């Protein structure tokens, strides 16, 4: 083997990067994990899926997650904005065993646990360090990267060069260095959307088993999430289209407050809510890259693609793609070769097949007729347990979930012409109330 500084360079220490680095380090590969921020750092994406628990167990970090005191999540409640329809999805009622529960996490803490776990497993970790440039070796045997120190240290701005045989790009939605694979995108299946969010105190929560659940409130042209992240704070976000935001010509915090005012359910849940920081805005986050692997570089997590936060699939997909990428790297490294065309295409296909299940569920959520089917208290043909398991993250469909999912999609399509369940009046909004949300915090 040629002399490279590292076997694997992992770019970014979100869930994808830390998971991948833990796996390659545990397999004995010299792994460098580079993160541009200093941890702990704020991140959105606080609701986990039960299907991701197994991935966290596999890398040995699960006991630390369980010991961290995160809020237990047993399911999710879906509400229509005017409070006229509700649906409670309890993961324990799913058809797939072992997906009963997971956690809501403050990402600053969760990501730090994963990063420290990667370090303890043997990865070398450099934070406050940005990968600025990535150049493939002429011989195609690896990459040379330029790393730049950032932050308050005396080394701010200093650069170093390193080489690695493999690169796992887990840099999320950032585009700090040009990478060939990142140029070509799949056509987007969804309109451009924007999320406006904050953490709040004094948000109403259900009692008992459902206290830690995600609450979703569906509006005419968007929705809200409410995710409890500790005893006091709840993450609350509005998702709407970029077009609707442009039409309203309001500052993000004012648009958020206005949307709360239009919904009886939100006015009830957020009656005493106090924001604890400035509002965050993230827009245009829907994309998927066409190819996700080249002979010695793989895209994982959000660096590969992301559709929509509605079913909380982001962290699960990040950890899942990290597993597939790390497994490929470990095997090819042991055999002293690059990835074959077949391996690269299978990797891309595997990620997109998984993401495709969420994509169809997301499309059903945004379509009013399909949403009526989803919200139906007793969906026809005994579909509910299968859909519950998919909402819990079971996106690698087995026969029992596959047929239920496809019949659900068929019923959704039929609902347009031949309604099988009563249609909800999603578009009715109540514009006459004052918002309980005051945009600015003292
Ligand atoms: C509004 C919204 C709500 C969401 N809610 C949920 C949810 O409830 N549940 C869920 O599972 N998912 C949710 N997601 C998705 C979730 O945030 C992401 O899918 C998840 O964080 C992806 O993890 P990652 O490791 O791929 O990337 P990230 O978590 O984004 O981590 C990437 C890391 O790479 C670092 N980095 C970037 N560039 C460089 C560089 N050049 N050099 C070094 N480091 C670099 C960044 O600093 C960052 O720490 C949501 C997303 C949005 C937009």
C-alpha cells in the first residue's frame, strides 16, 4: 500500500461522520475525523426514529445515549390546525418488533456524545478545522486535503495538508469544498420549502406515555413540529413553502407568529410559550445528489441528500448511510483496491431505495387527499400497523410492510376520485385570532 497519512478522512462530525469514523476506526483503519465547528454546537434535527437505535447499538454508543437523560419518544401525534382531527401513532402498535421507543435529543449533546465515542474508539478528531480543498491523487489511490484551523486559537487560519486513501464526506448541507460528485442533482420531487424554528419554554405537553412524543400540526400550506428536548424546552418549527413566505412579505418571526395565530390547536399548545433564542431559518433543503460514490469517496447523510423533516428521517438516514459507506471502505481497503462500479452503483441505489420510502410518505403527508387517508383513525384493510412501523423508520420494507405500504399508496391515489375515507377540510384556516407568540426575547 502507498504511504498516506491516514486510511480514511471523514469530513464532518454530525451523526453520519461520527458513525462512519467509529466504524472505520473500530475496524483498525487509521481514521481522521475533521469538524469545522467547536462542539457542542447547535443543530436542528432533534427527533430520532426507533429504527436508528440498532445502528447506534452496533457502534457501541447506545448505553451512552440511554444514560444521557434524553426525553423518551414513544410515537407522534398529528393534528389538523383547527383541532378538528387528530391521530396518535404509538410505535408499540407497529407490525415490526423492536421499534417501540427512541429519544428526542438536543443535538448539541447528542452529536458531542457521538463525536467523543468516535475518539474513544480510536479515530483522531480535529475540531475547529475545516476541509478547504480536496484533490484526488494522480494515480487514483487517494486524496490530498487542505485543512484550515478556525476559531479563537493562535493557529486560526493556519493550514495543513494531509493525505488519505479514502474520503467519507459527511459534511451535511455545507458546500465548503468543491467535489465532483456534488454537482449533479436528481430532479427535486418537492417545491422549495423553508423552516423557521426556535426553542421555547412553557409549551403544553400531553400527560403520561405521550409526554415525550413529537406533535405535528398540519396547516393549509405547511405544518408545525413540537419536539420536547428536555424538561423545560420544546423545539418548535414552522415549515412552509418559500413561495408562501415570499408572498406574505413578513420577517420569519412574524410569519411564525402569524401562522400560530391561524390555528386553534397551536394557540392552545403555545399559549404560554416563550422563545429562548433568535429564530433560525433554513430554506431550500430538499435535494438528492445523482451519484453518491466515486472509486475512493462516498457521500453520506445530508451530503448525499435530504428530502424533508416531516418524518424525522434525517439522523436515521445519516447513520444508515454511514454504515453502508464504512462497510464498503473497510472491505475494499482490506482487499487493497478501489470501489468497483458495481459497488458504487449499489451504494447509490441502496440509499435511494431507503430514502424513496420516506419520499413517498412525505408526498402523502403534503397531499390533502392522501393526508385524509393517513389521518383516518382506522385506515381500511388493516394497513395501520404497517404504516406505524414505517413511521418508526422501518424503511427497509419486508413483505408484511411492503404490501401494506403499497396498498396505502394505492388507497391514497384512489382517494382523489373515489374517496374511501372522509376527506378532511385541511384548507380551512381561521385568520381572526391574535398570536400568543411574541417574536423577540428580552
Ligand atoms: C428544519 C429541519 C428539521 C429537521 N428535523 C429533523 C428531525 O426531527 N429528526 C431528524 O432525524 N432529522 C431532522 N432533520 C434532518 C437532520 O438535521 C439531518 O438529516 C442530519 O443532521 C444529517 O446529519 P449529517 O451528519 O449528515 O450532517 P450534519 O448533522 O449537518 O453534520 C455535518 C457536519 O459537517 C461539518 N462540516 C461541514 N463542512 C465541513 C468542512 N468542509 N470541514 C469540516 N467539517 C465540515 C458541519 O459543521 C457539521 O457539524 C431536519 C432538517 C431540517 C432542515
